[in-house]
C-alpha cells in the first residue's frame, strides 16, 4: 500500500528499541499539530489528518495534550456517539487525553510529565503506523516535550500579520525578516534536542489556514512573507484549509468530509465541499499519504 510504504520510511520516535508483537517499538510516524496561538484551527487539522490516515488503511493513535480544553477529545467522543446511534462502524484512532501534571513543584511536575509521555509514546508507537497529536495554544513543558517527538510538525496559522508574528519578526517598512519569533525559536530548540538524540530533523509544514476566497493585497503580502520565512526557518508551505462553514458544522457528529458516504449524510455536495475535500487530500499528499479514490 502506497500510504503505508511512505510512512514506513519515516524516522523512529524516541523510544527504547524493543520489539513487541513482531513490531519495533517507535515505528510510528509522529505528526504534531502545533502553534502557540489559539484559534488557528489545530483541532480541525488534527481530526482531518486522523480520519484521512485511517481511511488510507493505516493504524492510527491520537493524543490530546490540550486535554483541559479537549476539543479533539470531544470531537472523537461525538464521533463514537454518532456511530453508535446510527449503528455504523466509523474508523476510530486509539485515543489518549494527556493532562499536565498536578505536582506541586516545577521539578516534580516536569519529571512526571516526561515519564508519563514516554510511557504513552512507547505504548502507542509500537502498535500503530502513525500518531497524531493536538497541542494547546501555549508553550508549556508538556508541549515542548511533544514537539521533540515530532517527525512531522504541522503549524496552521490564520492569514494575518498577527499570526505570522509568532514565526518571525518582520520590519514594518522593508517587509524583511529581522529575527525568529517565539514559536520558531521553540521549534529550533526541539530540532537541536532531536539532533542530540541522533534523530532526523523535524519536517516542518506551515499551513496558511482559513484563507478567504477573495484575492486581497493582504493575502498576497502574507504569501510573500511566508515564502521568505520558509527559506529562513526551513519549513514547507501547505495551502491549508479555506474559511468554510462545513468544517465547523461537522463537529457535533464528529464527522469529516471523508465520512459522508459511509455515514449516510444526505448533504448535497457543493463546489465548496469538493474544494474542502481537495484541501484535505493536498495536506495528506504533503506528508506522503494518498487517499484511495
């Protein structure tokens, strides 16, 4: 299978090289959806990746480390409830919601989080082809740890200068990149951590998400700046998802546009729906996964 072959070439995660059930622990490809800013569509990207990977025939696990807000966890709970009510079998990942430590001291909390995350990753990586991780819109110890596990990092940003400022500081007059900003510095630190562990560099993909369909001067300027930042900070650029109501409407039932036929949803496919499904396919293509026709 093409999708499985593509993922088989991915680097291993940071787990002990033990063998379990005929499969090397750490064989899963870890895909982290991360951005320090809330409201960029991380959970929407995560659920569509999960379902796309499942429908490509891969075994998938998911981790929600934004478990206090728990959008991905609730999305999957809605999906399970919908399937049970309809009496249908929708593909589901093995899911873990991972809360930050409640230890009193910072040192104890960080030690607890490191140990719990290592245990979860070892258990999931040896039994799945891919692990998709949804992260919170903040930088905490658990989030930074998770970024170091990422083989692929997908960062959705809204098409705005505010979101772009998290990646790089831009001179307001010359529109040239002056220096990295907080999030690109976080990624750089985790890239160095992976190098210390002799792991391949993070494949960083930035998504210009929630793009409006009208051509504007701002959109053209953002595109130019993103391309400039990509050369400076070594990430690839994905077109992302458009600003479409359909992505939000499917949350109560836990569905994606890849589920409509199997779920028996009588929704006439509009040009917007077709375009949205194509956006999902493009993102999957960028990580080497092809959906069946």
